[in-house]
C-alpha cells in the first residue's frame, strides 16, 4: 500500500507527487486518461500574476510561486534531463482606451505608446499605452508536462494511467479506499487533484469553464514578449510558435472548436499584433479550466481527515504549481499550514 495516493495527473498532481517523493513519501498517481493531457496540455503556460490582476492573498500566492519558478524548473530539469521552455520574456498588457490610459498613467509600470513599441515592435495602432511587467513570463506547458512525467518516473513514483476512479469510499471522517476500474486502491492519505472533473467524485463547487485556443507560426520570430490584451493573450514560443487564447465559455464539457470562437480570437489578436494575419495556423484545440468560487483554489484539509484538496486553480494552475506542491507537502509531511493564505482550508 502506498503512503499517498493522488487522484489526477495534471500539473498540480504531478508537481505535488514530486515534492512529496523528494521528502521521502511513497506516492502513487491515478489518472483516468494520460498524465499531463488535460488542462495542463491545453494551457498557454503564462506565469502572469500581475497581468492576470490577481488581488490580495491570491496575488501574494501567485507572486511567491513565480519567485519559486527558477529553482523549481532547475530541479525538474535535473530530474528529467528535459528542457521546460521556461522564459522570463516579460509581458506587455496593452491599454486600448484614452480613459484607461489616464487611469493607469500613475501606475509605476505604465509605459506610453512610444515606449510600448520600443519594448515590442509591430504592435497595432489600437495600443495607446501598456503596463510593462518584466517579471511575468511563461513556460512551455507541453514541455513542462513531459518533464514532470519524466521527473516523476525518475523518482519511482507509480503512475496508473487509464484508470477511472468511480468512488471515494468513506467511513465517518476518513476515506477508506478508492473504487476504480483497476479495482480497489488504498492508501494512508489521498489528494484530490482532479481539476474540472472534481464534481464527479465530491460535491465541491468546481465548474468547468471551456477555453478555445489556436497557434500560428512566426517564421521571423519577431514577437519576443507575451501580449496580454483585454480580449486575448498572445504567447510567443522560442521555436516560432505563437499560442493565442482563449475564449471563456460556461458550457459544461461541450467539446470542440467553433468557427465563432476561433474567429473571435484571431480578430482580437490581429488588432493588437497585425503580423498574425499573414501567419499560418498550425493547430486549434480546447480545454476546461477548473473554476472555484471567487477564482480561489481549494487547498488543504477536507471534511475527511486523510483527504487533502488540491483543485480549482482555474486560469493559474501552471503558475500556482510550485507553491501548491510545497504547501501541500509541508501540510502532509510536517503538519504545517502557512498562515499567510486564508483560503487554505483547515
């Protein structure tokens, strides 16, 4: 029997498994599909607590996690031998109206139209100014997923893919076992990291929010900053790919891309970076974000003594992964809860 069984093999489940294993725990991950192929695979990989305009303790959570990224990535690269596409390229958050320019003119990171074009050439004429956020950046989420899986395997973490959890069996205040397609699984501790699919196992307030996305190819690689506009974000990769996202659709688990969704993204992206109009489309896809009330993740203790929650990270699962893994590991291994974050469930 394993010490800790993690339900869900996305970025949160994998990151937490690695942190626990490095603290000496015997960890198993159970994943209904393939690890790293859900919201983690569909994301853009932005590390953008400032561009996302997080507030209060959630902003502090994001800033602390962003600060952890260099050492966290170095550890993953050492374990996996793989590059994660981590790039501190900075983010330009365009301002598109005179009133917003006036409102933001005293912001310490505000730059005018001329300065915006100096930081990134080729911006659209609709951009009247912007916030320049040099510490925000990105990681290549698909490379990150592959590195996380390789790192987990290097630590002999057991990964059960293609195994569906049908029920979290409970007796009074404890989880007794999981009923799964591979039979009954038991552990001392359980971590629920099922993202948008959380409600299928527990009645928690997590809802799927669909996002459609696409990518184009920039042969000239002239875009060197993430552009986080009010109506879209544009994320250049170092290999010339540009990721464009994302719609926000409260439609349950409705699959597929739509002409309207892709057209909306392209029109918005072209308006802020016109060169996209001539770039070939290379891929379209969609994913489901796990939305929690007030966009605050559910982390820490549950109603059951040996079940820990790690879900509801919404748009910021990749950003929040390092600090989530650390806090959950501290909580499980050492019994410590960081008092800075009131949203950590006791």
